[in-house]
C-alpha cells in the first residue's frame, strides 16, 4: 500500500492551500481584500489581550450604568492601542518585545524621591531612578522617556 502520487498531486493542485474570500466591497482591489482578511487576526488578537490580566486586565468590570461600562470599555481599548503603538515604535529601533513584555521592561525603571532637610525654607527633593535609564537606552530613546525622567543633577 502506498500513496497514489497522481491523485495526491491532483488534490494539491485543486484543493490544498486555497481560500475563497467573500466580500461586499466589490470596488476594492484584490490586494486590499486579502490585506483586510489577514488583518482580521490582528483585531482578534487585540480583543484577546483585553482579557489578559497581564496586559490590560479589562475583565473585572464592576459597573452597572451604561455610561460607566462605555468608559471602562473605552479605557481598555485605548490602553491596548497605546501598548501596540509603543511596541511598534520599539520595533523600529530593533527592540523586539511583545505587548506583554514591554510594560514589564519599562516597569523595571522606577523613580525614588529623596527629601533632604533645608536650613531655611522648604525641604529639597531630589528625584533619582532606581535603575539607570541608560540600561534601557535604546528603548528609552525610541519612546522619548528622557522627556519624563528626572534630570540628573
């Protein structure tokens, strides 16, 4: 018993690896229809991330009014969108992180406020990073974190 190569080749030529896409956008070029079909999985992945407690934690909704539910939903979708934009910006600088990894990496940079007594007037506050921003220099530059980081004195 073996494989009928002729029959297999006929099946491969006729059936395997083919998809039929049906659309109501008859005015779209074929390339746009295929691109829209392929981007569908990106949208589905985004909705899965809304439920991931390590990315946005959208699931725990303790709201009863329509307005509160809409605001909660908008905030979750906005957070996922911002996370994806940050990931895309990081990709441009060869920083390859998933949407889940990026906040973890950025979260390792923390700020401490040191308050020193003053001889006359208000105490002086000095802000320092607990982990030097230079350890994430490439990512910090791409996301322009220096704008938000305390200035070294």
